[in-house]
C-alpha cells in the first residue's frame, strides 16, 4: 500500500483549502493595478508605495516607472520623477506613457530638476 500513496510532501491542488502562491509577475501586476487606483484617487503616498513594491518584482515594466514618476511629481520629488519619466521613455518611447513623459519632462520643475546620480537609486524606498 505504501507504494500507492503519494509522498507526504506532495499536495494536491486545493487540498486543505490552500491556494497556489501567486507568481512574482502576478504580484507586480496587482501592485501596478492598485497603484493606478491610488493615482486616480490622488493618494500619492499610497500609490508610490505600491509602485515601489512592483519595482522590486518587475524592474523592467514601464508602467511601474510611470506610476512612480507620477506619484513623485505630485509629491514634489522632481529629481526622482524626472529619472523615472526617463526610464519610461527608455523602455517604451512610443507608448502613450512614453509620449506623455516626453511632454512632462519639458515642464520647468522637471526640466530643471537635478539629475539623479548613478550611485543613488531613482527610487528611494521609504520605511
């Protein structure tokens, strides 16, 4: 009978009410969606937090950089916003966000913002 039973460490899907753990991409997508929700409601700090979380999981997603830049711009962090708008343009220059980023970078507060040094990350995680 022992050769018929599955090994004890193998679980069947849905057994004991456990669900499958989400992948990093699913978690990042959820962070982007919730961050977008907060942007729409002008909750800049909450949006920034969700986009920072998404950045850890999906650092090549231009939507993450767009959300970071938008939240940072609204919070007056023009240097980091500028760096993240530039990342949007680097990753996806022909998208709607890429074109919007190009326009926004011409605004005086962003155009005159200091460049973020290579030693300093474009996003500073707040604890």
